[in-house]
C-alpha cells in the first residue's frame, strides 16, 4: 500500500494493541498467569518480543512481525513524558500524610540508593575482571530498571548509546526493567501469600477475599464497577477526555518549544553529549512545567476543570502501552551476549531489595508493616503500579492509608533520589569516543561515581536513622521481627 499514509506506523501500533488484547485473554484463561497476577501489558509485551525479528525472525523470518525496534524505543520515550505529565496534572488528594508516610518516602529513597551502590559496584567489578568489554554505566541500569521502570531507564541508557557508543545500552535497559518485573510478580506474589498465611497482613487472613475479577482481570456482570472519572466539559462542546488529552499535548508542546533552542545551541557549540543527556530528561522538565501550570490553573480558579480520574486513566493507558513497547523491543541476541552481567546484577539488586524492604518494616513503621513493606518492594522492582497490585492482595479495597502513602512516597523520593540520576552520568567523563567505539581515558571518573553514590546512601541512611524514622531494633540479622 502507499507509503504516503504511513501504514507501517498504523500497522505497528495496531499489532501492539492487539497483543494487549491477547494478553488480556490469556490472563483470563490461564491459571498460572492469574496465580502470579502477571500484568496484561507484561504478557502482551513478552508475546510481541517472541515475534520480533531477533527471536522468531532468526528461526522463521516469514513469521516475524513488522516491528521497528528503534521506533518502539521512540514510543517508550514519548509515552514516559505523557505518563508523568498526566500524573502531574492531578490534584493531590486526601489528608496530610503522617509519620509512616514520610518513613516510606525516606526508606524507599535509602533503599533505592543502596540499589545504586550494589548495581554500580558490581558493574565496575565485572568491568575490571570477568567482563572487560562492559561499558562503565552498565551497573546503573539495574537500579534504574528496578526503581524507575522501563521508560526512564531506556531514555537515559539510549542517550549513552547515542553519545558514547555504548552498544545495546537501550536494549539492556529494557531487559533489566523486565527482570525487575520478574522479581515483582514471581517473587512478590509468593511473599504476599506467605505473609497472609503467617498472619502478617492486618486486614486479610486468607485469600478468600480476592474476587475472581482480580485474577482474571475483567469485571463480571454482577461486580460493582469503580468510577473511572468525571466529565468536566459538556460533550456538545468538547469531549471531556479530549480536553484532558489536549492539556497533556499543550505541556508537551510548551516543553519542546522551551527546550529545542537550548538543545540546538548546545549542539552548535559542540556540546552534543550534554544536549543528548538534556533531551533524555525531557520528561522531567515537562513534569516540572506541568506542576507549575497546575498551580497557576488552581490560582485562577479553573482547577475544577481537571479531573484526577481522567488523568489517571490517560496515565494508565500510557503505562500499559509503554510496557508493551518496552518488552517487545528487547533483542534476544543482546540478552544472550550479556546474560552473565544481567543475571549477576539482576539477582543481586533483587535480593537486596527483597531483604531490606522487609527488614525496614518492623523497624520503621508504626502500623500496617506488611502492607507498607510489600508496596515498597513492588514499587522498587517495577513501578508504583506494581506496588499497588501487590498491595491490593492484602488491602483489596485500599481501606488502609498505604495506597495514598505510596503516591506520597513517590513525591518524596523524586527530589531525594535526583542526585543519583545525575551521578550515574559521571562515568561518561572518563570515556572518549574513538570511531564507532569508546575507550577509557580517566578511570577515576568511575570510582568518583561509586563513592559519590555510596556517600549519598550513607547520608540518606543517617537522615533515616537520626530523624527517628528508622529504629535499629535487635536482633539485626532477623528480617521480620516478632510483635
């Protein structure tokens, strides 16, 4: 068919949405997927990955689907910005958060910094021993993938691939993000079941409370369905959903108009690396501008026109499609080539996250210890959505304040963890591009990064302890303390 209608993009997007539908069907029918509450987007993404050119294309090219791997990365990049803008437009709900909510925010930030210490330390160790060709920022991908999800991780890693020729960095970012989801689902769900059997959950003492809807992913005819959102415009004038999408588009445009001249100027003066890094953080600038715009809108009395439920639905759509694109873009060949460092860092960061999520619980929180621990664990092995999925198993109607506290946790963690997002780029100062490859010219930049993040972790741990949010109760070696 004619290329002028861009059929390739339409077909590609339609295929990816079709895999969401297929994933929904399989989740509703297969007990294994229900047992571990595997998100539909993850199921669809893995099926799409199996059908891309790097897997089925190597075995039976005629069965390979027309998925442009590079373009899937572009989708992930822009969907990340859409997700953050949609959430930034939301007005904060609920009462002021208490001590436990603050403890969750500081605790998750401290654990995220520890993920950075472990991941980056192991990356450098492998680089200087068994895997000398490993690029110096590889170790940072694990904490990014586990703690920030595929969108941000790909955005940052892809900038390394462009500016420093760190080959396959973007693909490895998606792979380790998927590894994080593995920890959330296949480890997190059994941990929840163990907690319920042992009586650690506050509200739930067995799994009989979980409706069939939770497992299948579809509401039945008899189910009471939650309200998705409220209309803020009359449909005769403008569809309310379209109005909210337009608000997101406006912020995308404003951010682009402000950033484009700066990035072009940096490129013109020979600072292409800085320009690429800045472009990778487009979503952060878009989020900050949206927060500012939301304040202005509230001040002039138009805040009632923005519905939190509708913005949540848009963010949910964006996240689901983002995950499908991210998993579908994974190259099996790259995974095989880097399987050793992937397993070493993925397993180590996963174990550290599992251990300390529950070690902190009885030493940091006053109430709902298990609920808070599993929510933090889910968030730090995937996204806030995976944290809420695990939490729902022990708090099906979100009667505890933990769900709202988890959202508050993200707000606290962003500024506390932002230094880590800056420091993971320090190794780039020790690298020089030569032709189509790179070479080390200043190894000190690597160790400055490691010790910088180690100091950040120590400072956060001291803040956590000295503020009284963390108590060093004995025995220290015991993960879950008795009441």
